[in-house]
C-alpha cells in the first residue's frame, strides 16, 4: 500500500501522489496542486520547498501550515513518521483567521 516508517528512511519506498495547496498557500505557490515523489510527508515538503526556493514566503508558510494526508489530520506528529501512499494526497492548509 504505502511507504513504511521503519528506522532506515533510506529504505522507505518513494510513492507518487498530489500536493494540494489551499488559500494563502495556493496563492504563494502560484498553483493549486503539483505531484510529489516521496516516502514521507517530511520528504514531500522538503522537495516542495526546494522546488519553490524562489518563493520564500511559501517556504516560510509551509512551516506554519496544517496538513491532511489522505484526508487524515497530521496534527503534531513528526512529519518524518507520516508515510505517504501511492496515488495519495497531501492537503496544505495555511492558518486561517478567526478559527
């Protein structure tokens, strides 16, 4: 099904899926979605930050966002322990005012 979260991150299986940006993250990214090829949420976010290094506001914002992986909230879990699944999705939710 998806990647494993064993002790050796290099042994984890990289899978493909979609990162979807919402609200301010969408505006800063300049697009609504893009593909990922990663084993964990941490890896997918590192790749997104590298891909958008020319957009420092997005890179900064990604550090303050909440994330849903395949519809489930990540919450306070370490992003390196959150495995991604083949064909899955990562929803990037920036902080919202008044919530």
